[in-house]
C-alpha cells in the first residue's frame, strides 16, 4: 500500500495519506477473465428501471433516508398540479440531475477530465465548487480527520491521479468491463471533489456498464443498505495493486448476478401489471393521444390536464379527452386534493401497485 506523509492543520501534524495504485497496464491480464450477465427485459411504456432507481443513487442522502419520501409525493410534485413539498421536490430534482448526467456520459465516445467535471457540476449544484477539482484535504468516514476511516490523497496529487485515471479509462488494451469497475473504485479512492464523489462515481459506473451490458440494476443498490458490506475491502484493494483487485472480482460477479435476479423479479411484476391494464382495454379502441398517455403513466402515474399540456404540447381539451378515455376504462381514477385549491388529479392504481411491489422487492432483496 502506498502512502505519503504531509503536515496537516494549524499544528502541522505529520499524517499519512493513502495513494491509490497506478492503473494503466496493471490489470491488462484480467481482460478476458471477467464476464457479467446481460439482462433482458421487455419494454413497458415509458418505464425505465434505471430511472426508477435513480432516486436512491442521485443524492447525498443514504438509501435508507430516501425511503421516507413516497413515490406518490414525488409524482404529485412532478404532475404540475401546483403541489409543493420541498423534500419531495429535492428528490425529484436529484433524480432528474442523475438521469441528465448519465445521458451526458452515454453520449461520449471516450473519457476526458472535462466530462467528469461536467457530470459533477450537474449532480452537485448545491456545491459552490461543483465541477472543480478539490484544493483541500478530505477523508471518508468519521466526523473529523482523526476519526476518519480513510485519508484521501493530498490535493496537490489529485490532478496527476485524475490524469492517470483518464488514461486508464481510455486504454483499449483492457476490457471495457474492467476499465469501468476499476475506474469507478479509483475515482472513489482519489475523491477528487469536495463533495458529491459518491454520486459521480455511481453514475460513471452505471453509464459505463450500460454501454456494455445494457440497462441493468446498479450494483450500488446492493451495498447502500448493508452496514457491514464487503465493499470496503473491495475499495481498499485499489490501494494495494492489481493482485488484490483481482482477488475481489468475485464480489462484482456476485453483485451483478444479484442485480440480474432482481431485474427478472421486476420484469415479472411489470408483466403482471401490463396484463391488468390490457384486461381493462379488451373492448376499447384508444386514440393515439390516449395510447401516448397510457405509455406515459408507466413513469408518471399521476397526471392532470395542465401537466399533459406542458409534457406533450397538447391543448387543454386534448389532454382532457385522453384522460377521460382512460377513466372510462377504469385505468385512471380522479382524486381531489386539499391543496392546492381542491384541485383534481388522476392516478393509475395499477401502476402504483406495481411500483410499490418493486420498491418492496428491492429492499426485501437487499436486506436478505
């Protein structure tokens, strides 16, 4: 393991800071030794598993804290009915920023430092130094540097370490899978930003792997709620060198296999929901706009006329006609809100039931 000693604090104490092992060339021998499953799932309207999970991956709060904000509260905020709730709005915005950052990375053909800086700026707008490499010392775990679980590399070494990381991510001699996983861990151990390193590394991992295996369950979902997860030794292996990293590859096989099984369970839930919706439409012929609305309900199961006008550029009467046709099919149900001003929204119980089952499956599956 590599360390560097530097003075720290007003008393200029000499502390030992960790330095990750240099990457390029070190894991080339692993290129053909690591295969991951490629999930296959039918398309269900506008639903996306990765977007569905983004609320748990996008912010600084842990997966456990994020559970307190219900899906319905987030959907009410997103419906444009005028419902306002700061906590639900923040989860919604964090999720949207995560999806924006991932889309940006998916559009890039190679890795550049400015790409990661852009991603960090998208994900952490609350940070005044978002999109900038840190110039101060930071650490992982603990309330202060004396109780820290890990002392990150000194700030003056970060530019060189990031240059090394970018070189590794673009090294075509190494399999894309190894590059993405090792690069994800390497970014975490460098901790190049003042804050938001976790969400930046998570979206980098997800976008990189999506290019290789398609839409999948981000393996970070597995470790977030584990108090004694094996991820800490996996993380520290990057400080020791390629042999230790190689020894921890079974961890990644395990978490991606876990995700593949969860993906299949979710596909079954969605398939059952699709069958319920189809049974409601057995003797109905939907207009093009009603079909578009039905597809939209898979990702936004609470709607109102004003929201659909903004989303699809329909006029009010077109939105109302599409809504009424799905009410007649018993797919949408009107509900009156106390706030704002007795407004009426329309929700889809079948989709919400499926969403609830998915969330339950996630946490049952994780906690087991």
